[in-house]
């Protein structure tokens, strides 16, 4: 496709790099931006730069935050003795939307997937184990998607923490979430019930 403007062409190239955006959609979005007031386009550009330069990773749970510690970890009304282990920040948002969970989180940043070159060292597992060794955690909830990679990650972490000298309960969300489904796509009622009706992790090993 030939373009009469190199600036338009560059914008289309950059927009099309976003997931789920093809060249035709990128062209439509770029032309839309051209029609908008300059202030709106400037605000969009500024918000994207701020997103990249100012958003931090919570030093406690690895959730995204504007501060060193996220609002969930700062909230003293939440039960800090229960940690819900999730794959990424989208899962935190999905669970929070249910309004059924009152503990805190630990974001792994992915799942163990040898085929994709992702091992335990690439995930935030060491910091989770370190938290548990501090002795203030009573329960760890595994809330990864019910895929082979999710189950592998759950089991790896379980083996790392099961010999803890502290009385630690491990559980997993009830299988109201279909096998292979990602948490972010589950409806809030189903996900909320899966959290509330969680089962001992050991039970999942027998299936």
C-alpha cells in the first residue's frame, strides 16, 4: 500500500504493531486521529508516554502501580495472610471485579512454558517463596488458568513451599472455570464463586 505521507505511513506501522491491530484497522485509526483536534491527539500521546515512563511495578506483589507499593498492598483492611497467585495484572483486575476476594496478590508475570523458553527463573517465584519464609502467610491460593502450563507452574510452586516450617494452607480455585480458560475471560459470578469455593491444592493432584 502506497501512502502520500511518510508520517501517515509511520503512524500506521507503529499502530499495527499493537496486538489485534492489522494494517487496515491501523489506517482507520490513524485517519481518525488526523480528524481530531490536536489537543486530543497530544493528550493521547502524553498518556502513552506516561504509561511507559511512570507506571511502576509494586515491590511487594508485582502488580502495576503509580507508587512503589500498590493500593491493594497498602490497604490494611485486606487480609495480608492470604496470597492469591496469578499470572498477570489482568487476572488481578478480573478477580477484583468480583468483589469476593479480600486478601492480597502475587503476580508471577507469566507461566512456566519450556516450549516458549519460560522457566521458573523468568517468573516472580523467588519473591513469593521469600514472603512465605517470613512466616506471615497462612494460605496461598493458586489462581492460574487451568492449562498444562498453569498446572505445571502451580505444582512447581507447591513443591517449593510445601516443606515450609510454617502451617501453610494451599488451595486452588474451584473448577467453575473451564479447562483451558483464562481468568480474564471468565464472567464475574463464576470467577467469584471459584474463589469462594476454592479447594485444597492437594485434591487437584489426585485428579
